[in-house]
């Protein structure tokens, strides 16, 4: 089983913290944000992880190495400039090397158990679905949400709306419209698949934080400390 951690973002909203440090190496609870993901992925049974990077990517490689100390093999997908989510995944497909895989945003923090997605991951190629998304209740900074969940199917329109957590399972075919090296966002691909009722989903009500600003990073560290 393969997983990918998205780590190519510049972290503009977290400046000046990210001027000299990649966002995923900022510390949460005394260790880099990305390390939480790596440890949880290994605990769930994943053995190989691809991490894409652009801004200060050499720091990420120096910090994490080949992944051996986490019990993983880490491969790096290097981008000269960030290719957006879909573009980054499309470029990394050759390294991922599997039809279905898990992707998690590097700038979220959660206690979600990746192991519970494994049965869906294994079955995904046989279902005809293109993706499975983990949705969460809308945080205060994103009150309008992203998508609607109706009896296990994710729809682009409707209500009530929920927020995409940044955790998803994808088929490689979802990214067929994106050329290697092309900048492309994920949402249009997902909405097209939703139009074909090819995206399933689930609601997670546990701990989840979008560590997108320095204020939210400080808030998260404060909550962990207590």
C-alpha cells in the first residue's frame, strides 16, 4: 500500500515562519508536523510514502531522509514550482506506482486512524469509484464547507455542506486529464467525478486542524500542551 503526503506549498499565510522553514517541518507538540503523519501511516501498515516538495524541499529531504528511522521508505517528487494538488499528484504517479493510493495534506493535524481506510483502499479499483474523501464538520474559518455527503456519496452541490479534510483515497485514472508537470487543482477533477457519482465519502468528527496560519499553529500547540 502506498501513501502520499502533500508538502509543496509555500505557506504564504504562515509567513514569516515559513520564510526559512517548510510548513511541514514546523513543530506541533515538539515534533515536525509531517512526522505525525509518517508515524500514523506506519502504524496503519503503510510501508512506502511519496512526499512532494518545492519550497525549501531540500530541508525536508535532510530532515526525513529515506524514511528508515520511521520504518518507511520515502521517495520524493521534486517540483521546481508548486504544481497545485492535482498537478503534484499527477507528477508523483510514477513513484506511487499503484492504481489506488492514500493522500493526506501535509498541513493538517488529526487523530484520524488511517488503518480504517485500508479496506476501502484495497477495494477501490473494483468499485468503479474514482475517489473516497474524508469530510469533517466545518471549522470556524471555513463555515461554508466544500461538498455535501448523501448516504455515502459526495456531491458537489446540496446541503448541509461539509469540509474536505485533505485526506482522500484516489484512483490514478482520476488524474488522466493532467499532464506531467502541469499545474492543476484537485477540486475540478473531483467535481467532474462527483457528476458521475464516482466519489464516496465519510464524515469524521474527531480531532482535525487545518494548520494554515501561524495563529492556528499556536492554538494547536496550546491545546496539545494542555
